[in-house]
């Protein structure tokens, strides 16, 4: 889903659901903390595997990244509307936030799919170093945060639920 459509839904949520923005900010802060912990684990491996990979994950994503509505709401509360970088890679399947230097989105608040999906090489390395259990626990926490945000933003909202 494009950023424009997500922003329209975000505005509708603010108007219709009467969602507490302070509560959303607390969820965003929790998600940032979890993502930071996940990045600490991944940084041990990504330089080795990702730098020379022929199958860059970010070049197989939808045009506007993998923002779900819940991801977008948390990002929007914390960082405002995401803007496309002027130096973005403009290949057919490249994420719009991908630049020659990597992702232009803040490391602590990327769409959950971007931090939860890992290639086989990364998964094996996480397992070999005994990090897979902790990484999976962090993914589960992100799933819980996403579900709680979903519940919060759709309880009184006119925005349809992707979970039903």
C-alpha cells in the first residue's frame, strides 16, 4: 500500500477512532527498543552476508516498502510522514526507501517485515551463535505490539481490519 493511502487511513484513524496519541507513542517507543535490540543481534552478521549478496531483500519489496497500517501508524507517531530519499535506487523492484548506502528509514523504526524476515544464511548464523531464540523472542514481542496497535486503531475506526 502506498504512503498516500496509508496517510489517509492514519488521518481517518485520528478522526474516527479517537485514538490516544500518547498511547500510540508508548507503543512506538517499545517497538523502537525491540528493533534496536534486534539490530544489535543482526549487526554481528549483516556485514558478512548482506554486503555481497546477490539477492538483496530490499530489492524484492513493494514499491513503497512493507509498511502495514500498524507499522505506518507507529512510524508516523514517532517520525512523521516518511519521505522518499532523493538518492533512492530506482530499479523496478527496489524499495523506495533503499539508497546506495542502505535503508533511509531510521534503524529503530522500520516496517516489522523488514526486521523480522531473514535469509537462510542469517538464520543459520543466528542459530550457530545461539542468538536465534532471543531474536525469535524479539520478533514475538513485535508481533504482540503490532496486534495491540491493531486492536487500538480499529476498535472504533472505519478502517477495515486485515485480520478478519
